[in-house]
């Protein structure tokens, strides 16, 4: 990934092309910022840039217009080099009203460009945003470039020929803004025009009005002589990439495709039982489109019914899948225990969000790791996987299906709000490179005079999977403790001890690859250990630190439980271990518990992802601390540079 993107100044445009640029669209939740950002992402992908996006929107279905808590934003980082994150500080902020400006301007890098809709900066909106004076007219924005346009009036003028009412006409102003952005970054308008025609096929007058607004914004950039204000058109070259078929993909889309691919590799029909919850609902929406691949989707009346129906489908011989976020996962807990006791395959997707309770429904967090690894009654071992990015969700979903079906166990797959909603380019894989793992249902009758043993074990400690109604293999399963082999109810102390040990040993014996080192080598001064969506900022921060000659490596976990067999020795080969997490230190605690290593946390629970700068600063503080060895297991923050070197 590029370091700092070039500012949009005449000097930069005259002398060089930027390697990466970060743009943030921000406005009221009714201004269509997510749609605008999504279409700009499409145009950027078609231009061949690498990219990463960060949609950030309020939890309210429709917050009061113009208020600070009703701001919706969409950030995209695109460039001619590898892009791992949505960017730390925007180069360009497009603010559609005062509230959008106030909540986002402090993130803009010094010298960055503000494009503001001057038509929305009336006294009423200024009051809602708690501005004592109009920031477009005083000197409060002096450290940034400012381009103030009456986008509202320019949009009304552009769509006037189509006879729309004032309210309906103003809904086109996001397209005017998109047109200006397409001009500014040398993007093709035609894919957006085609999309608008398809979207409004039944209302062609709306399609034409939006196209007129798009073209008007583009034409304004061409004709308004913005160069005199220090703003010029910027071209970002395409990023180098392997030949192949590419598309943009979100984490929710990638998980859906990965689950379908996994079911195909297992030669199973899939049943998805879900209940709407942010940010997991999109998985249900995407899977509903795949009926031709043997996928049945069911929107249940509640979370318990959703997982129970999926478990019933697994009992009947399908791949059962369910999905939720933290609050819904809590409700599913008893049924997860039932899946563990009955030893049936089940994939549970947890798209994490800020908690506890309903918490921060639309904000990202990684605070469900304890819940995933430990959060059920009794000793209830269950494999847990974590995806690192939107594209990675595809392969992790396949891995979840493999483990669930090959070991007859429920599996939890962790993503988060950032991964679920973010988009990035994805090279569509050649599925011939994926090894099938077809399921074999047990149909062999027991020898004469013997009974079928539904809890007999193979070398993996896996019990047989029998479809109900298979002749001669009648059996009963349920939530009460099973007897060894027969599966009959058995409360005896020795049997419960033996069955608890078997369920534990089956999960611990799952075949997973050894832990790899992403950057650096085994052994050294410092290793940064991450999981999930912290991958991008960690990878970039470590890459920059290593370019400065610092002795730091990066290890990123996919298999959270059971952990790779070589992980303990690998961690002990480093002098110090830093664990960035969007929680209060959950993986850190698990690593300390399992390997007795002094893992030091770097924690963030703001609902926002880590920035590269935050991880980079923590690496520098740690490596330059002559007291690093004094950081004990109860320390939760690294010392500041001033404390170390007064």
C-alpha cells in the first residue's frame, strides 16, 4: 500500500501521479451516500485500481435529517499499488451538509480538500450541527482546501426539464456529486449510466433525471476552471494484477459464495435458517438467490428457530447453516450446545458488532471471541475460524464447511461489520483447484445379532452421519448425555467424563495447517499477532516498519480454536508479542492462557477500525522501549515515548 497519498494541489498534479487517494463521501442518511460510494467503487474497480472501502452509517433506520447522529459516510482508498485498508485520513471529504462536515472534517489530512454543498449550510442545518457560525465563511477550515458549491441548486437546474418536484429533484444531488467525483478522478460515466437505466427501468423519467444530474456534475468539473482554485483532474494508474476475471465483493457476498461452494465440494444441499440482524442480514439476502445450487433459505420467526431449523436440516442430511451477530448468537447458545451433544455438522456465521446487548448495531468490533470459544454452558468445544478480509471470507467459508462435515461438529465463522460491508477486488477462483470433500452417509447395516451404534467412532473420533429413515439404522439423538457407542441416555459419572473427553479430543485433533508468518521470520524482537479484520492495518504497519529496518514480524490467525499446533513454539521464538484487537484484549488472554506467553494488548473499542498509524506507533513505542521487558501480564497499554525516554 502507498504511504501518504498526494494532496490534490497544482504542484502534485504537475509533477506526479498519486499512488493512492482516500475519498470520503458524507451526508445525511437520506442523501444516498452508500449508493454513491458503491457506484464510485464500481467505476474505480473498472478503472483497474486496487481498492478497499469502509461504509459507515447510523444505526437508526431514519435519523432526524441534518443531525450529527444521522450522518452516513462511505470511504474508499484506491490506488496503483496494493491496498490493504480503507485508508487512515481522507485526501478528499465531500460533505453534503453541516453535520457531515462536523463529524468528519477532523479525520481529513492537513491540506486535504473539502467539497461542501453550500446550499445546505442554512441557519437551521447549522443549528442542528451545533455550529455557532457558518464554517464555510469563517477561518475555521483554514488548514484545508475548501471548494464550496451550491450542489443543491446546481442539481435542481440540471433536472428542471424533467418536471420533478423539489423534493424528488434534490434526491438526484448524490448523482451530481458522483459526476463531479468521476471527473475529478478520470472515471468512465457509462457503467453508472447503464446501472441507472437498469435501476429505474420502470420509471425512465427518474433514470433520465439522475443521468442528467450525473452528467451535469461531470460537466461542471470540466468547465468551471477549478484549476485556478488548486483543484485538477487526477489520474490514478491501474494496479498491477494477475490475469483473470475480477469483481468487487463484500464480505457478506464472499461468505455466501463460499458456503455455496463448500456445499458443492461436500456434495450436499444447503439449508440456511436465519433471522434479520445488522450486519448479518445480507448473507440471507444473497443466499436466497442461489436456489439453482440446491440452497434453501428460511427466514425464521426468531434466532432460536433459525438455528434449530438449520440443525434439523443437518439431522436430515443437508448442510445446516445459520448466521447472526452477537446478540443473536447469544440466543442461539443452547442450540449450539445441542449441535455439540448430537455431533451434527452446522456452520454458524457471526458478523460481530459493538456490544454488549444491542450496543452499536452498525459499528464494527471484535468482542465476540470469548463468546465464540467459551460462550456455551458446560464444556462445549467448537472450532472457531476468523476471516481477515472480504475476499478471504470465500476460502474461510469453505474451510468451515470442510471441518463441519468431516468432523461432525458445529463450526463458528467470525467476521465483523467492517468485513461484512466493505468491498475489495476479488479474483474469481478456478474451482478446479479446490479439492472436493464429499460426504459419505452411513448406510451399512450392522452384522447379524448386533445393533447399530450411532456414537461409534472412526480414527477422527467422528460418529457416523445417518439420514433419518435409512432402513435398519433406526436411532435416537437428543440433548441429554449419550452413552459411549450406543447413544442411549447415560448419566453415569464415568460415561460423562469419557464423552466430555472425546468431544474435546475430536475438536483438538482437527487437521489444520501450521501457522505461517505473514511478514518477517520465525524468531526476532517483536511479533504483531492479529486476527480478523485487523489484518490490513497490521500488514501495512509491519511492512512500513520493516522498510525502516525494524525487527518486527506479523502473524495472523485464521484458526482461533483449535489453534495451530506450532503456534506456541512460534510465539515463544519472539522476545515480545503485541496483539492489536478491537476489544479489550480477548485473543491476548487466550494466548496467555494457552502458551503462558507475555502477550501485550493494543486495544480499541470505538466502533471504528484500527488505523495504520495507530499500529505503526505501537510498534515504534514497543521496539524503542528499553523497558519493554517490564511490561507485565496486567499491563493493557504500551508506554508512551515520553514515559520511556523523558
